[in-house]
C-alpha cells in the first residue's frame, strides 16, 4: 500500500490500531464494542487515505506555493484530526474502567516475558514508524 510505505502518519495509525487491539485484550469487550472499535479504525484509516490523496493531488497540480493549496491541505489534515479525536472519545468510553485498568500492571508484574515482549513490540513499532520509508512520494 502506497500510503503505508510512504506516509509516516499512516504507519502511526497502523501501530495505534495494533496497540489498541492488544490493549483491548485486558477488557471484556463484547461483539458490538469490537464492531465499534473496527469501524473507528476504518474511519481514521479512510480519513488518512483521503488526506494523503488530496495532498498528492495538490502537489501534482501546483508545484509552487499557493495559499489556496495550503488551505486545502490544512482542511484535509483537519478532517483526520477530527476523526482521530472521535476515535479517542470511543477509546475513553470503552476503556475507562478502573477495575480493568488495574489488571494491566498486575499482569506485567506477574510475567517478565510479557514485559520483554512489550519492550520488543515498542522497539519494532518505533522502527516501523520512523525508520521505514520504502518509496518517495510521487
């Protein structure tokens, strides 16, 4: 996928999706809640893809600075921000459960292997986000 290979923000969104899915394992989410989570993931991903497409098109149409092009890019980026803010609200509603949140440190305290895996995941995610740029923007 072009956006995943060339856009750091898309890689950030993908890491966020995987992280939230892993985090959700500490909660007893039902099918409807998982559907809401996946629809939220899809909305953020779609917004980022539209933003990327608009930026590519703007860069193709105008090779020089234009206030109009800047405004179009700012608006499309703002759409991603709005959808992402909605995703955070969904996450707060689904995961703001103190009794469930307490299980997380207990889980890691009881499992050194889980700590090692979490650190490895964090390093891999960081490398994926910041060190991968397989192609240049068209």
